[in-house]
């Protein structure tokens, strides 16, 4: 009996060891699996492209005036790139943001208004660049999120004429609306890519008229309240609202100076983190 009891004890002890080893193996496999999943997260690059001109450049660099050449030579990254570098390190993400002057001041010309996006992306859509500018067919193959904006001359709007013309570069509400509706339809052709659109930049009061400012506000309100729809791949960032603070004009304290409609350094430093957070919301929360 004592021998039988001793054998049971030995068997029970061996079973405990086997179970313990098995549990350790399971835990180890789970840890390794999580590590692999983490590595997959890190390896899966999420590519973001920001298309802009000078106003966007001020925000992208949070008011710093260093040239692109200087940043490249001395490896000084913009504020937005630094923000995402820090965010990636803290959150196990791999978001990579790039910038591009679009359209460039070359073959096409320094114009980034509703007509120009429509002209390049809708009217001349296809797998080949138009006047050295990439179409959406090209960009959506490379980027998960495309951000675009207009500089403050977008607010230089004239009165509507007797008829709207989608193929006109005249800055009027009726033309803008037709061009934006066509752009929306075009962006919906690429459901795998997200788009983040800035509401347009405003002018300081000394550089515009009340009538022009009111027309601009009408368009930007329409973009937010009617053009933008839920549950699609297009999102907004209300840059116009931040600049104007509910007024018709770029507030002087937000401007480079009272006669210059570029954002000022202090304003850029304030809104650049908001821009980064908005990008993060679009990627992670679809809102």
C-alpha cells in the first residue's frame, strides 16, 4: 500500500511538471505570437501624402522658415514629421507622412484651386501624369491617405454669372461647387484610399473685400454642411474656422502680418498639433 501510494505521488508530481511545462510553452508561444503581431504592425507602413503650397508649408513646419534644401542637407525634419516619428515610437505604429508642392510652379503653374484639382484629377484622369502632375490613379497606388488644400487666393471669389461652367478657372461659387462635386465622385472611385480636405485658407481683411469674404464663407460652409457626407472615404479639417475664429477674415493675430495672408508663426505652432491629431483620427477612428 505504501508503495502504491508512493507511485501515485510520483505520478501526480510528474503530471504537475508536465502541465507546468505545457503551460509555459503556451505562454511562450503567445508572447512570440504577440511579438510577431507587433512586428507586423511596425512593418506595415501607412503612407500619407500632404499636397500643399506656401500656407500648408507654414503649418507643416509649425512656423519655421528653414528651406526644404536646408532641411534635407541638415536632416532637420518638419514639425509634422517629428510629431509622427514620436507618435510611432510610443504607439507601435508606422505612419509615414510625405509632402509635395502640388501643382508645382513649373509646367502646370502655381495654382491649387478647385478648378486645378478637377482639371488634373477628373478632366485628365488616367495612369499617366498630366503636365508632369500625378493623377489620382497614380497617387492612390502609393498612398493610404491623401491630404489636399487650397491657398488663400481661393477666397478671391467673384459673383456668379448667368451659368456655371465646370471647365472654367473663374473663381465663383457655382463653378467651385460643380468642380467639388466632380472631385467627390472621383475620390469615391478609390474606396481603399482616404482623403482629408482642408477647408480653404482665408485672407486678412486688408487684402480682400467684404463681398469676396462673404462668398468664400458661403463656399466653405457649403463644403462642410452639404458637400461632406458621412460614411465615405472623404474627411475634412476646418482650417478656415481656425484661421477666422468665426469671422469673415483671417484674424490679424493669426496672420503673418496685417497685410500678409500667410499664417503667422504663433498660429502655425498652435494648429500644427491639431492637424496631426486630425490625421490620426481619420486613420484610426474613421471620423
